[in-house]
């Protein structure tokens, strides 16, 4: 399959739950209470518990590695968290090819909340096997 | 105000400072729990680490007591990974973090403090496997 500018990555929809946030806290060692303690989260002016930024990064990482398969290698992955996301709502991961230079490919990736707001923006560069 | 100014100044004095290196081995069980938590069923991740695993293996920020005097809480602003070598089960990884930058931004909804950390990950053969740049925000 030839990679072309404008090509969209197959969408990945995640359904994060509070249980998943606890699993992520445990396996990542990030025990900051805003990810599992509703009372604490509200005490620091959040709407309730929120997704770990790095969990959203992991979702977008999966979007890229599912698409890439063994056709190439991920070189850089840059994610910026622009909005808060809460469990119980679907999280849509999307992306498209923005640049192709020989074997070097650049992708734009993003995560959308149910209102279509892009709460996470990112870029990835990959080197395709020649 | 004078208190927050001095917090920023004290933190800025840490720019360039390195934390103590931490070492950790990539264990199959830990990797399994991590990929279950992120919900990525790719069989490749039974042997190899997915893109964000290194942060779960070794801390990517340093504990800075004085930062907690600023604002109410932390938010993660962003993460930038650069990959040089694959990370596999059994690898022994040494992570070394440093404070790359500290700055304050004032906007419509108040002031935010940004702390930029850089972490280098090196494997048991002394090869650099990845570098991470992370933006921690106090709000």
C-alpha cells in the first residue's frame, strides 16, 4: 500500500472507564488522585476524575502502530494535551498523513471528545522500510 | 504575589539540574499489565514496549517540592518522545531526568507555571533508546 499525503488512518475509538484509569495508575505508577478520587479532583477545580494525558497518548500511539504494522519504525511521537477528558465518554483517535519524503512520513494525529473537540493534538514521524 | 515570584525564581535556579538516575528492568508481567491498562491488544507488545511504556517504567519528572507551593494542582501539558532503539523484555533501562526550562504564563484565567523535563533512557549496552521531553503544568 502506497502512503500518500492526505491519507487518513483507520479511526480508533476508545471507551475509557474509571476502572481503566485505576489500571493505568497502577501499571504506570502515576497515583495522582485526580485520576481516581472524585472528591480530590473536585477540590482542585476539576469537573471530576480525568484521563491521564499519557493514557490518551497511549491511545494515539496505538492508532499509529496499528496503522504502521511492520512496514516501518516510529521515530518521534509528540502529543500536546489541550483539553480535559472524563471517563464514560468515547474517545475518538484519528490521524492523517501530512508529509511524504522518500521513506520518511509525517502524520498528524488527534483525539476527539464526543463534541468533536480536539482535546489532544500530536504529530508522529515514521521511517518506512525501503 | 511575592511568594509565587520567588517560587518561580527558585525553580528557575534548577534549570540544567539533573536528578539521580533510576534503573529498571522491563519485566514481561509489568508490560502485560501496562498493555491491558491501555487496552492495546497488539501481540507485538508481549516482547516489545509500546510507544509510551518508558514513562511507566521509570519516572520522567523529578520531584520538586517548591513547585507545589504554586497553584492548586498539576496537569500534564504534553510529551514528546524520540526513539532510537527498540525496548524489549529483559532490557535494563537507566533513566536520567533534568529540568530543561521553567517559566510562568499569565492568561485570562490566571497564571500557570510550566516546568519542562527531559529524560534520557539508556539500555544495558549503554545505547540511548529514547529521549522524552515532558511539560508539567502547575495551575
